[in-house]
C-alpha cells in the first residue's frame, strides 16, 4: 500500500501540553511516523506543526486517537478541521 503524508496543527490545552500525547499515540500506532516541524509550548497552551506519514487508514486512526486524548487537530493548509 502507498504511504501518505498529512500536515496538521496540534493544539494542546488544559494541561495536555504537559502530557506525552504524541508518544502515547506512537505506541498505539507504531507504523505512523511523525516529524515535528514547528512547536511553541507555553504555560497554558502548546501548538505544534506535525507531518504524519503512513498508511491513510493508520494516520486517520492516529489523529482520532489524539482527538480523543483532547488534542485539537487542524490541517496546516486550508480551512476546515481535520478532526476535533
């Protein structure tokens, strides 16, 4: 199967910026690679631009995992939410 890539903004609020959300996601979806392209973490919020690579179905599952963990997920390019 072909590999896909998806660029997303991840927003961590409510204490989630202090949790290892991406690491936990990577344990559940080990075939999805992630590359942090940009990040800013403050006391009350964390924002990251992340490139996800893997099978489309696996990327969808990984992003849904993050949403269920309370992370807001938006596309880097374009308007509407990817999830969350």
